[in-house]
C-alpha cells in the first residue's frame, strides 16, 4: 500500500483477487472475467490501465461498483465533499 495510506488501483485489484476464497490465479481470474490471458497481470502490476469496458468486466466479476473498484475509501469520501 502507498506510504500515505491510499492504495493504488493495482494494489486494490490484487487485494480483491487475493481476498476471494478460494484464491484463484491471475490467469483463471482473467478468463472468468472475460479478459485476455495476461490482462489482469498487467493491471495488477500497473504496466497497463484498463479501459472502461475492462473496468466494467472486473467490477461485475467482483460484484462491486466502479467507484469502489477505482477509488479507495478515502478518495470516495473526498469526492463526496466536492
């Protein structure tokens, strides 16, 4: 996690995958999401950013909102104050 307590998108994505039981590999999760074979690995490492269609697939797989997927709780709280 980042030094300021705010997690990055790659960190949140990896944490989501690893929090599932049973934990599935990146490859299996990518296929279940409908992503290309190496897409999730690239997203978790931060070497590539997903587009909107990929974000929707990921959020649907984890049954979470795009807000929860894309922003950590601190960022969501600050958005509400704008």
